[in-house]
C-alpha cells in the first residue's frame, strides 16, 4: 500500500515506523498526523538511533545534519520541538534518501506540523475575541473546545486530547468519517480547473452528481443545488408558493409542518419548525405555516391505543379541513424526527399520510437533511416506509462536510408545474423558477458529493450502517434494561435517541441540566455524544447518537460503555 501511494523512499520510512509500532498504518495518508505521532513515539521509546541504524542497513540514510536523539526534546505541553533552529521535522524526514542520490521529487515532503501546542495559542485567543459560535452562551468568557484534526471517527483537540465522535461532527454531518484524502484531492483538482460559474450555465460535476443522485431515488427527476439544509427547504417552500400562483390562482399556498420537527434556521425555515425554544424571540414569522401534532407514540396524546399511527396521521386531515383544503398546498415532514428526539414514525403513519395528501391534492415535502445518504441503512430514511414524495431536501451527509452543498430534489411533475404558464403573466414570461443560490454554483459541492457517494458504495457503508446500526440499537436496549432513568430507546441504523425520565411510570422528563451533566461525564471519558438542546420547554431530555457510517462494533462498545459509566455515576449521586 505504501509503495503504491508514495515514492519508494517514503515507503521505507513509513514501513519501518509502522512495523516497529511507532505509527498507525491507517494514518499513512495523513502526513501531519503520521509524522507527529511517529516522532513522539520515537522520542518516548528512545528509538531514533535504532531507526537511523535500520535505514542504514537498507541502504538509506537520514540526510541533513547528523541528528542525535538529544537534539530533540518534548515541550512541557507535549509538543516535539528541536533544540536547534535548523533541526526541523521537515529537515529530519524530507532528506531521507537512498545512498545512491535520490532525485528531489523522491524526498518526503512534510508541511509545517505546528507540533508545539503554543502554536495554537494565537488561534485560541483570536477565537475567544472574534468568533461568534453557534448555540453557545459566550457571556461566561470560557474558551470554546478547539478541534484541530480528525481521522475516521476520532478527533483531537488543541491540547492533544483524543475523542471518539459519536455525532459525526456534532451535527450528524461527517457520514464517511474524517481524513478522507480522496474527497479533498478531488475537490482540489476541480477547484483548480473550475471553482465557480453561475448555475444558469452548466458544469460537469453538478450534471454528473445529479444523475448519480437521481439513480438512488426512484420517482424523482430534478436536482436544484444550494448550500445548506435551511436553504434547501427555503427553495422547496418557494416552489410550493410558485405552484400556488401558477396552477391555483394564488390558492393552496399554506404549508403544514409537524410539532417537534426541525427544518432550518432562517426565518421561513423556523416558521416551519415545531420547536418552541428554537423559535423563541425570532418572530414574527412568515405567514401561511400551520403546525400539526407530533407523532411520538411514547408520549401519545390519545393514551394507550393500538392505532396510534393512524390517529396521529388523521390529525393532519383535521388540520387541512380546518384551514380549508383549497388553501393547503404542501406538508413538510422529517421522515424520522431527528433533533426533536429521534422519533420513529408509528405503525401505519406514513401510509395514512400519503392517502390524505392524495385525497386533498397536497404536495408531500420530505426533509432528509439528517437521514439522507445512508444514515438509516438505506440511501434515504423515507425508503424504509414505501413513501413516494413530491419534493425531498438534503444536506449534511451529502458531502460529509468536505464542501458546502444541499439539494432540493423534485419529481418531474413539480418541475413542470413550476414552469406552467398562467394568465397573470400579462405578456411577460415568468413561467420558471426565478431563484438563485450563489454558492449552489460552486463546483466543490457536487465534486465532494460524487467522491462521498463513491466511498459509500465502494466500502458498502449503507450495509454497514444497517448492520452496525442494529448492533447499536441492541446495545442501547441492554442499557435500557439496566438503567431505570432510560424511558425509551429509539432509532434506526446509525441514528439513535435515549429518552431519559425521572420516573418510568409518569414519564416525567429529566431536567435539561441533568442531561447536560450526563453528557459532560461521557465527554470526560473521551466520547462525544449529542442531546436535545434548547429546543423545547420540557422535553430537552434525549441523548442523540449518530456516529459515522464507518463505525465498527468496537466503536459502538466504546460509546455505550461510556454512557453506561455516566448513568451509573449519576445514579450513585442521586
């Protein structure tokens, strides 16, 4: 593998370091991490001279100065530094060459590694003074966690601490894991060739990815590009409003949304969000958005009934009739409610929803921003439930965070309705979707998405999501049997929620501060998990898990073990 990916000179060094246990073979494609870890191990085990001797026996030598072990020392903060200004890490390895003088191209090129933690002090200070963080109360003056690198499911902070990331970047985004050089390389090559041109024109990556994406979505036809999940939903809402004018004379303009669902952070996306704390003090909101009741059977509004799914879907019909069927154009739903508590649709729910939509001529808009691209063990969450949507939105795992991209995907019927002529045009042809997304025209997005999809297919990550996801659910149910604080475990594939309660009989939710302490305990063990956070008045009580699709059973064991320890400690403190 080494010889196929790098020059033979580098392969000698890499192979020796790996075989001698000074570096992880999985990190050989990440030069900074590889060199840092290897050099620290050499120093710690006093093996520098042994490496030099081994290379000499292979007919290689360490070029540059006659480096000695004592030339290097560990800083008080754990970074590797040289006592001599000339003895940089780059000098150490870039001059490794066969005794028969190698060409300059065969030298190992190592960028500035910033090994000493002091090198990050300026960034930490700039962050504290200048960056306005998402969803954080910064009045405390505390410094934010600064993550500096990642590989697979692991990330490292500025102090060198390692974490197992069970939330794919914190917002369920990095589906294929960190450190994917193949995506970065593809994006870099495309940016050099063409980085941007307005989407009124065509570009090759956008065309190719659209075709690949549609091939995974039977019944869908067109892809509209933008750059975030909120924006993708905004485009969908505008399509519904445009159709209302072009086909229904301005009627059928209202859009229904569901309690506890989340559809984005812009004003109109918040107008369609059923989470009161996310909406608090951001109004007034866009008119024409109407909430329907939630579908969380664990917190049934009908009591203990056998047909909960049908009843909760029928609430949608009641809302349509109350608003007037002639005014309702669409309903926007998450296929599986994500940030609202990992709510699985109850039995019969989706079948009845589709019947209602067909009966009242209401477009079905599905938000797959979280569940799309393999998260649930299929390409899209809705594909578990035999749903036939009119519009599907997606972002996050679409490119695993390697570039900003979102898509609003429609049927051909929706596309045609947006291009339908109407009498109100008064001689001016406005029969098309008059919308723009500047950064939806960046070629980085579809390029990264293509490479991301190729990884998912090549490594069979959807199958892994299903298999390891089943193991995750099984492991969490074992915790449920052990800890009475767990009211219910929910989820599908590699997305899961653990709802915590004070009492299983009354289902009284734990306080959000209590949940935060449990999550902090898990974090102190080196595992990052998520939670419902500033979303509801009383129901911010669910742990949320969404590890990358490359997760193994060993990773799941580490995640559940940390949660188990935290819940045990919490019980002892009661």
